């Protein structure tokens, strides 16, 4: 093993693709390497090590990962290239064969990246370490600092749902969680560092506590008691796991924001069955009605897949009409991508690429319409905004309202990491941003 002084001479570049959970885990990797003396690269630096945390949710995601790895290898030929994440977990041999890749690390081995770097520097031999799926049982904690006002707290990992289109259970393993006590302690540490907002992340966070006597609702109530944290946001939560008691608690909480992200994937019951989802459209619509009745100002984001096998023209129109009638705020639309070894490949009806993209564009247009309608509802209103530190090249700083409208005002760094009242005055030049003025 090399000593810390030698390791401390290394500059590290971090590149993350995919979900908020990946960003959280990249931050944890950065902390571990920093403890060994490594330094994150600064503008103009040439990295000694490049860590790429990958995604495999679609074939396009795989392609982007390969492109990123090759770009880094070509740009920094002398750097040690470390590839981890879901693509590395599922396709370790494929990743290892990419020119320039020195270390391939599966999801369950991320905490040992410093050790694998030690091995590489000592021997200059490629390292490939991927835990078999059946052995992925440990929960590895992670809490990342995003923009210095927002932290991402990993509370759960893995998924037991095995939807017909998805490879994530094979990349992340079975559902497992941290303990409420350990997560509350991490939240207290965030508060001690001056963090104001925590986003609760995981693969299937509503499944928190499976196999124990703790539940996600118990976790939410415990986190709400942590002094110093002003805001929590619940990241993507399955509709069948978003209980009425959670919605009611958020409605009465001062710390949990009026903001939900709920994957729907299709607005057709026939399609939901082909997807092997755990709910129907009636349940989903009931959750949206419940949220809007209890929290009228809530922002509701919804995940959607277009063009999956089995999505006939009739099914797509049924889905479109159902979604058009929902009081939601924005869609996150994913064009279906065939994944190896998934049950969806057994569905005979195939949607061609052109039709997929036409359907994606229609759904995205519907999303833009809904978001605009939601945003305009708040023109002239005053909402609390937590401002970030960054200032753009136009001299503007940004932050989010409680209900997740992104607001910009002329920069005043005394407002950074503070929650202040702002009047929403109109749309900004930047897409999905509104202009504000101090109230």
C-alpha cells in the first residue's frame, strides 16, 4: 500500500452520469479519497485520476458512459481511469475492454476504490472488482454535498420489484436500508456543516426498512425532528408506497417541502400490467387527488416511458389522455430502450424508433404545457426561496421555492444559503426558470 503522502499528490476528476443516488455516492468516494490526501481538480488542472460513476438505465445511458470514458482516456492519457456504477456492475468485462480503463469497480465495492488505486499504483495491473448479485447485501451509507445548500442523503439501495423493462435490480441488488438512528445522525452532521436542505434518495426509498421493524414513514418523522435542517425533499417514491399518512405528514410539516416525484411509466392499465408495475391508474390518480387536496401548491413530477414493447397506438392514446387529465406539474419522459435479459423482450409488439420519438415529443409538449400552467399560477405571489452560492455569467443567482420553482434574482451573495421571501414576477430567459424580486 502506498503512503498517504504519495496518494496526496494526486488530483482527481469526478464524472457522474445518471441518478441523484449516483451523485450522492460520487461525493462519498470524493470524501474517502480526500481523507487519503487526494485533491479534486481545479479549472486548468490535469487529473492524475478520473473516477466515472456510470448509469445503465437505457442503452443510450450505456453509450454516453462509453463516450465519456473514451473522451477522458484520450484527453488525459496518463490518468488512471476508474469506472464504477451500474454500467460497470452489469458489463464489467465490456467496460474493462475499453482502451484506457485501469480499474472497474461494482456498486458494492465503491467504498474500496482507494484500496484498488493503491493496488494499481503498486503493480500497474488492471483491477476488476465486481460483487456477484447474490452477494450484494450490505447497505453502504452516502451523504453528498451538492451545491453547498443541498445535500443528498442515501437512505436505501436496491430494488425487489423487477419491472419487465428494468435492469436496476440486477445492477443494485435486493432492497436494503440504513438504520433510522444512523441516518438521523448523518442529517445532524449536515446541519452542523451548515446545510439547509436534504434530498432523501435511494433506488426504491418507499421500501425503506424492508425486513426490519422500521418504515419510511418512521424515517420521515425522525428526520423532521432534526434541528437546523430547514428543508427536506422526498425524491422518487413509488405510488403504491406513497401512503396517505406520508402525504398527510408532509402537509403538516414545516420541514418537508410540498414536492413529490412519483413514477407512473404509463397511463394505461394494460401497459402497466405488461410493465409488471405494482399499481393501476386508479391508485395513481387517487394519490394525485390526495396530494392536491391536502397540499394545493404541491409540485408533482412524474416519470413516464414511451414506446415500450406492447404500447399499441390505442394504448398510447389512452395513456396520453389519462396523463392530460392529471393535475401534475411536469413529466420526465424516457424513450423505451431494450435492455438485455429483461422480461419485456418477450412481448411481441415492437414500436419502431420513429414512432417512439413522435410519442416522446408529444408527451414532452404536454409536460411543457403543464409546467407553464403551474408556473403562471404563482406570478405575483411570494414564496420562500433557498438561494445557492453560484453566480452565472449574467450576474444572476438562483434558488428553489418550497414548491420547486427555480427562481433567479440579481446576485447578492449575502443571500446564499439563506431562505428568503421572493415575489415571482414572470418567466426568465432561461428555460424552466422564473424571475423573482425580494419581497
